[in-house]
């Protein structure tokens, strides 16, 4: 399964922890040439000790970091943008500063990365771009107006990019999760009552692998939710 | 490199309905290729022979026949993956359809699905963890000209799929749906086929392996947390609508 990813150049942005960290390791186990980027270069160096990957220090909110990443990286067959921040903000607390913090990191910076890579011709024909959204269906937890707005904005962006980049057969899709067992979730988690439980982080790699591989050759502009059916309404957020 | 258990299919036994059709036949081939024990059902026994010669167990089963479904469910193996690839097309202008025509389309595409799944569940023939995969059509989302009854039957299937996903959540049986646009199958060969013109598909013409790959993905252990989802498989054609 996913054997076609062997020797493919794939960039994972946000690989210093959580879903991105695990994705880099899983891609490495498939024999892909993995490029990892994040702010926290110490964490990336730890990752490099586990398997052979190329490390780029990059604060995606800083344009100069993004431009130098795009300038120095190999030509890519896949890009997974996993980076993101989450803060629960009650509606009365929504302020310009709080909103910007969510929208810049979760929406503006991923698009800036794609633009920079395209300008430097770093995306091969047939490449696959995968964004990370949140909670695929219509239901969002409370107090996530800024976060959900930014994350679902990525899906809209992916649909447009899918059309724009289709002449080069570059595909652009979004995957989304509900709670995955990472330190980020541990930090914000409200009490949930559910049946399936929080997904172990290993499972979060699989939707990315599908969207990167030729198995999804005919899929672009779509969102795939791996949310354990939570958005079917089987969970109450308390 | 050690094998990743998440890349393995959930189980060993697969049921594929509509195995005489374009998608069904290819699904049988690819699941046999993956080492599955495949049961293939269809209405045309002679057309099932190719599946049989490849190693599938074939069953002559008319899914519009409730008694036959009951018998089948009583006597069949328990399955890990159930792929519902049966169905008929129903192109006809709205002014030409009548209740008989509509009922036939809805019965073959929707009622049969519900009847089969219900009987399999009652007879405890779908294992936990397990996978159920519906195959609908982009017409369930975007409509299709002169295809109202067909689109309605497929949209009904999608609603049923989400309901079933909720019902089976606690059992670890995921229920998902693949909604393809027109894909190159023997059905389209030789026929009028402006529907399969390259220019209508930004990502090229769809092949049957696009369906089988999506179905395989949904059957992986790693897809455990995907349920109630529809994968729209359209090569970009629906952007052009």
C-alpha cells in the first residue's frame, strides 16, 4: 500500500510535533524523501536522528522564512501543510489581535507557502498538495469561530487552487480530523463524551498518504474527514 | 522495512454486489489481487463466470428479490468488507417517466441496498470491525440531465449511508460512500460518449482503478476513523458545472 510514495520528495510543514511529526516518520518508513519544516529546529533535529530527512527551520508566519524555504528546497512531488494553532475564544473575547493570530497561521501562511513554491517552480507536474482543515462537516465545537473560520477557509482555497493548478495535474485537497492524540489537543481539550475515543496519532497519517499517492489520482478540490463520525452528532461537547 | 498494520485491510472476506457490472467486476479483480476471499453476486450467471475463473465465489442473486436476499444472508459467510456496487442507470427525460419506471430504478438502486444490509445485519453477517461501502454518483450532488430518478435513488443511498454510519459507530463498522463521475467502463464503450470527452475532465478520463483504489483505501485498518464520508471522485469535472 502507498508504495508509489517511495523516493518521492515530500515536504511536511509543521513536523516538529503531533500529526506532522508522525506523518514525517510514516513517510520515511515508506521510503519517501522527506523534507521537514517547522519553527522549532531542535525538534526537527530529533526527528532527523530517527530517520534520514532534510530539515528546514521555518516560521511560516515570517515571509522571509517562507521565501528562503521555497528557494532552498528540492522540487517536490507532495506538500502536506499540517501546521496550525488552536485557541478557544469565547465570542465576547474575539478581538483583532486574537482573530489575526488564528487566521494568519491557519489560513494565510499555508497559502503563502503554496504561492512561494509555485513562483520558484518547486512543484512537479502531478504533485499533490494537502491542507489540514478541522472538523469536516458542518458542526464545530463552541468558541472556535476564528479557528474554524480560518481552517474551513482552507477548503475554499483548495477548491480554487484545484482548478488553477489542474493544467499541471497538480491536485489540491484538504483532510480534516476531530480530536487526534497530540499534545496540542491535550492542551485545549474540553471534556467529551463519545464512543470511539480520541484517534491515536498514527491513524492521522493515513488520509495524507491517500491524498499524496496515485490512489487518489482523480480526486482534487475535495475534503476528506477522518473524524470518527463525531460530526454525525454522536458526541456532546461539555 | 516492517509492515505497517494500518496499511492492511481490516479483514479477509469481501462481499461485492453487482459483480457483473463495470465497477463490480473490477472490484472483484482487485480485491482478489489483494488476497481477499471474495464473494461476488450478480443477476447474470454467465457474466459472473469471469469472476469465478479468477477465484471468486459467485452467487446468482437478484437484489430486488427479498426472499433471495433472506436466503443468501442466512447461508453466506460473515464479511469484513461489504461493497455495494450494484445498480442500474435510468436516463430518461422527466416528461417520459412513470411510476413503474421510477420504482424500478429506486428499487434496484436503493431498496435493494437497504434490504441486503438489513438482512446481513440481522443474520450477523457483517463483522466488527468492518467496512460497508456504498457507490453513488456525482449526480446525487449536482444532478444530471434527464436522469432524475437515477439521481434521486443515489441521493437516497447517500442519506441512508450517513444514517447507517451513525447506527454502526459503536460496532466499529464504518460506512462510507464513493460518488464517481462517469468512468470509462465497458458500459460506455462503443456508445455515444461525449460524457467521456477528455476536455470535460481536468484530471483526464476516470478509470475503474480510481474506484477500486478509493474502495481499498476505505477498507484499510488505517481508515478506522473515517465514517459517514463521501469521497467525490470526479477528476475535477464538477468544477465545470
